[in-house]
C-alpha cells in the first residue's frame, strides 16, 4: 500500500479498510503527514515514497527480472499511455496489459481473468482509495499475480495528464497545497488533513484508544 493521510483518517471509521491496511505486506508513507506521524511513533524511516516513485522503481526491477506488469485504472487510455511511457524509460519492461478503471462491480471477475490471462505477475491498481484496496483484497488471488499495489492517481501523472507539484513545493511538504490550488474540487477530501493532525495529537497524549 501507498498510505496517504486521508486513507489513515478514513480507516478510523471503516473497519474493513483498516483490516486491509493492517494485512498489507508492505505499507509505504505516500505523504509527508503519514511520514511525520510514523516518525512521531518512533519509526525510523528515511523518506516518503509516493505511488509515482514506487511505480518507477518497481518497473525498473520488473524490467530487470522479466516480470510482467499489468496497469489497471484511470480514464480510458490513461493506463495504456502510462505503460508506454514506462516501457520507454525502462527498456525490457514487459507491459502485460492495461485497462481503464471504470467498470461495474459485476465485471470484476472478468477483469481478474483478463489479468490472469495476460501472464502478469504484478498488478498496479489505480482506482483511487478505498476502491483499489477493496478490489485487490477481493480479487488479487484470482489475477494470479504475486503482488498488487494500490497506486491512486499515479497513472494520470505518469501519462502526463496531471502535473505533480514542482520539486521545490514537494521539498517544503506543500504538495497538498499545490493539489488544492490545481484541483480545488479536492477541498472536501483535504478536510482530513487537520483531522489527522488532531488524531495524532490525541494519540500522543494517550487520549485515544487505537482502533482495532
Ligand atoms: N478512478 C478509476 N475508477 C473509478 C474512480 C477513479 O480508475 O471508479 C481513477 C481516476 O481516474 C484517477 C484515480 O482513480 O486516476 C484516483 O486518483 P486520486 O488522485 O483521486 O487517487 P486517491 O488519492 O484517491 O488515491
């Protein structure tokens, strides 16, 4: 999982989502907020790893090892364009397949079969949270892949449709502000950020029982 601040807040009220996070084989800090909170709790973490950064590194490794990757999510053509860009950057990368992320729940099994038939061993799932985590929890086994990662809107960035904040903003931990300015419709979701700080503070003061 690439764990974002809003996801941690959401997990407080969704027991199923929480269970999925806790069962994940590897959870990375996708945002400065989660990294800060993890460090508050004594975790020795060097840096945050965003979905985009993780995909680049996984694709470099997959190209080296000959592991097929399936790109699943985003609007029509986005996953395909992201796959093309990655194959160009990582010669030898096997893009086993790509498809958009708009589908009815009843199509999930057919999609899982399609991924299995592609021979992919890694599926990158960019449906936005929590749908991508639910989908992987329920269908990863059927896809035949050894691993699946929820990557949010990373394909939008890799395909060039959405621009990431300039590096200077990222260094100042202001990526959230950049997204708020460029995608104002996200403001409601970003209400989770002050809530998150409150939760961490209550936790530090021992005033909150951790959700189980
Ligand atoms: N998306 C999708 N299917 C859906 C809803 C969303 O494939 O039913 C895609 C959407 O096109 C976008 C990504 O999921 O590429 C969500 O991006 P966002 O940055 O909002 O990710 P989050 O922060 O929710 O993980």
